């Protein structure tokens, strides 16, 4: 006899969170090495922004949609396109396609991303402590970067660079913790309780 009731199928899609978190974290660390004053803005940072911070996060977000994770879809896809748009803001004026954004415009750009991140932070309160730290520190990073552009104060930008390195490392930690905990089937690296 053929069953008439469909059986639920197990989702065989891999967890995209480690990819998205590591892509965000590694790109954030490298950009903020520049903001902290360790080296100039160069093709290494821009390439990471396009291919890993940008495209890899968009891919992770699309996979989160397949897994019915609206928060993951929104966060990874949005920040993937943040990286792509940031590279566009840097490269398009150099190609002569348009005038560069003013410091005031960049402050508005970074400020609106800070507001968006602050709103997403409230979603992490239902997730885990590692993500709460990532989103809280990212909110602070955007505020510092916006303040640096609004005031023209290089010291604020350098402070933002150091804070951004911490933010990026926290995202790498969260991504690697998710990966290793899944691989080993136990808590290898703690991410805090799920609320």
C-alpha cells in the first residue's frame, strides 16, 4: 500500500552560520587593521570585501532562507551587501564613475548601518551570548566610525579600528565555535546559553 500522507523530510542543508560569521569577522578584522593605522587601504581589503565579506555572506544568507531562519537571512545578506556597497563607495570614485562621498555622507551611511545593527541586536537576545557580543560591539563600531567621519577626528577612527578588531575576532570566534561544536557534537567552545 502506498502511503497518502507525506512524510516530513529532514533538512539536509548545512549550517551556513559558521561561513557567514567567519566571512564577516575576518573581513572586519582586516579593514580595522587599516582603521587602527597598521597599513593603508589596499587591494587585499577590497578583495576580501567583495569576495568573502560580500559574496560569501550573501550566499550564507540565502542558505539561511532555505533553513527558514529569517534573522540569519536578514543579517548575513544585509552585511554581505554592506561590504559590497562599501567597496563600491571606495572604488567607483577612483574609476571616475562618480564623485566620492563626503565625510557627512559617510557619517550618514555608517550611522544608518549602526541603527540597523542596534535593531538586530534585540533579535540576538533570543539567541546566544556570543552573537549578543558580536552585534553589540558592531553597533559601537558603526557609531565610532560615523563619529569619526562626522567630526574629522582621526583619533576616533583609530579607536574604532581597535574596537573593530575586537568585534571581528568575536565573530570569528562565534563562527568557529558553531562549526567545532557541530562537528564534535558537544560544546568545544562555549557560545553562551540559548535564551
